[in-house]
C-alpha cells in the first residue's frame, strides 16, 4: 500500500476535545466543591495528613543546611560570649584575690595596732540562719515572718541581714517565729555612716512609698551628700554591727526655700523576693553594761566634797 494513502489525522474527538471555557467551569466547580467539602466534612484532611507524613523526611533533609547555618552562627556567637565571660570572670577573680590579700593584711595590721594600744578586741557577732515564711497581711506596713523564735535564741531588736545588706530588725519574737520589720517600713529607722564623708545620720523608711525606699531626714540644705554615696551601719547604736551595707544615695533634692535637703536612698538589700536571711545577735548583749546615771543630789555632794579642802582636828596638848 502506498504511503500516501495512509490517513494520519486524529479522530475528530481527540482533535476537537473540550473547549477552554468548559474546562474552566468544570475545574472551578470542582475546586469549590472540594473546598466546601473540606470545610464542612474534612474529607481532604486524611489526604493532607498522609501527604504531610510522606513529605516530612524530605522537609527534614531540606532543612538540614538551614539548621546547620543557623546553628553554626549560634555556636560561634556563644563561643565568643563564653570566652568574653571567661575573661571577665578571670579579671574579677584577680581583683577579688587582690582585695582579699589586702583585707588580710589590713586585718593583721588592725590586730597589731589593737594589741599595741591595748584596745578591746572586735566583738564577734553570732548569727542564726532563718527562712522567710510569709509577709504580713497589713498593706500599710513592710513586715515579714521568719521561722525562728525565742526557742532558737532570737530576741527583739536583733538585726536581720542577707548576702547584700541589712533587711530589717526583729520587732516581735514568739516561741517558734518572729516578726521582722523591714527598713522600708514607714516606722523603721537605722543609724548610718557615709563612707565618703564619715558623717553619721539616720535613715528612715517610707521614702519610696509601698514600692520600698529610704530617706535621710533632717539634713541641712548644704550638707555634703552626693548621688552614689554608700551608707553603712556605724555600730554606735548598740544594735547593728559596724560595716554592714545599708543603702546608697539615689537622689538629692535641694530647695532654696526649704531648710533641709531631701535625700532619697535605694536599699542595698531588696526586700521583695528574699527567702533566706541571717539573724544577728544585738551588740548590746555583748558589750559591757553602761554606767548608771548618778543622781543629781549625790553628784552635787561629791563635787562639794572634792572642792572643799579637808581639815584635820588640832592635836591634843
């Protein structure tokens, strides 16, 4: 059969097919039907879950380079931060070692000077660890309760401190618990010593409202006090040992029309969130008793006897 007689044209059905408009309408209707069915009956959810499960290994493999890139950057940044922190820790350790050596040297020198001058040795302060149980229910006071009382040796007036400084003072001692009034309470007061000027004054609570704060009162307007001054306990009140951190000056307000300066303090020991404390024995229990005041009449008679010369009676012939 000659090749020219072969009919190579496709059948009419495949040659013509469906029109473009019919395809658009059909697939649009199918898409709307599938969306409605998936929304109402979740018929595509199993197929979507199966497809996600099948594609999960592929996603993991494709995400490995991205994770390696981010992980490598985080590793390098963490390594740099760790090295910087190590250098800073080494510098702090060297500074602390230097301060420790200097403190030991000063302690030895202090002992030699006290022995040379015949002064009384420093009082050893006894302490008792305690834990804060709860805060007082009074919203207008700053008081907490600790789990140590009279049976453990706690007495009223005992100072309470933590690792950062003075927290307050025991005001009520019960059998198994004690009430501690914090320094930020409106009725609290503590004598302090300015380390820069060596000036003694008194810090009172309630300077910062309910949030907590202290203030120096009755300071003249031209008092030598600056922001950043550090205040410690003076040790002259017979309650707090000397050298305990109390606060630092946060703000100084001087007014021309007022005779006193308003000095706001930030406490060194934050009262909020404290859990473990140390209860110290008041210094008054370890110091020698104070001499009793001499009555005025007895003092006058003693003064007259000292001022009048003694006369001996004449000898008998």
